[in-house]
């Protein structure tokens, strides 16, 4: 029997370096794995768990109370010439041009926005996924990335474009790949200018820039059902 959704008054968005909080990483993995299993997806590269040992991986975790159960999450992997980005693992065998694209951008600072997931509890709010994307792109600027890769499913394509990503038409089939299974597609995307976000929709850019200026802040948003939800952001790392 399907569980009824709990009422949510607050959502906390907390950023941290993966190696600095193993317990929070485990919450992320548990939630992400559960969501993927619901959709029958088991071979997605961003779901591998070796990232918890990578000092160049950052996590944003969403919960309904401070240090509570993970309800959503995302990660940013910074390219370091040691560990390939998830997108390189995912599509490199299908189109090796992705390797040069990452390499050419590594000195200036590049990475990947990946591992985005939403739990059943907040999926219907109409808040979680877009706000998490906004927080993630804001955070990418806070850690001084110049460009940001991504590999998005059809369900997140629209929000990715709103957030300032463009399709990497130079690889795949006009940017598309059959991934993670032959009957599913994913689109390779990139933000070419993380600092200025020229392609980002105006209303989204305002929110991203506001979070960069105020990485510890709160705001209120109305959910799809008309209820007010308090969003609390803490994108300031204790240590870089």
C-alpha cells in the first residue's frame, strides 16, 4: 500500500564535501538508490558509491529537518585528471570526444552536476528538483568552476535548459545517447559560463545569483498545492 505523503513545512539544503561527512553520504546513497530501483535502473554511473572517498566531490542534501532523513540530493564532481567525471564513464565508450572536452576545460575549472534525485515525499511539491538545481549551479560558482557538464534524463531536460545548460550537439546523436539502457535516452549538456550564466532564464538567474551572494539564507515558496514551504540554504563550506 502506498504511504501517504507527510506534510512538509521546511526544506533544508546543505552543501558539504563528500569526504567530510560519511554519514550524510550514506543518507544520499540510500535515497538515490531507492529512487533508481523504483524505475528499474541499476547501471547508472552516477549511482556508483566510490565518490564518497573523492575529495573533489561535493554534495547538496535536502531534508525536512536539520540533519534529518535525505529527501533529495545532488552532487558536483570537480575534474581533477585523476578520476573521470561520471559523464566520461557513461558515454566515453560511445563517443570518446567527451574526454577532450573535459580535458580542455580542466585547467580553468570544470566539473559535472550529477546524481540529482527526488524522493516520493517531495516529488509533488513542485519545488525540490528546480530549487536543488538552482542551489547546485549557485554552488558551482562558489567553488569557482568555469564550466559545468551534465547528463540529463528527459524528465529533467526542461529545467536544465532553464538553468542555463545547452545541449552538447558536438557529441552523440546531437547530444543524445542511449543511456543508461538501450530503451532510455540521456542528453549531454553543459553550462559554458558558470559565472555569468548568459543562457539561464532571467528568473532562475536571479535566484542563482542571490544564493551566491547569500549562501546561508532562507526564503518561502508556494508548493503546487498552495502551501507555503520554508527553504533554508546553507551552501557555505566549513572548509574548502
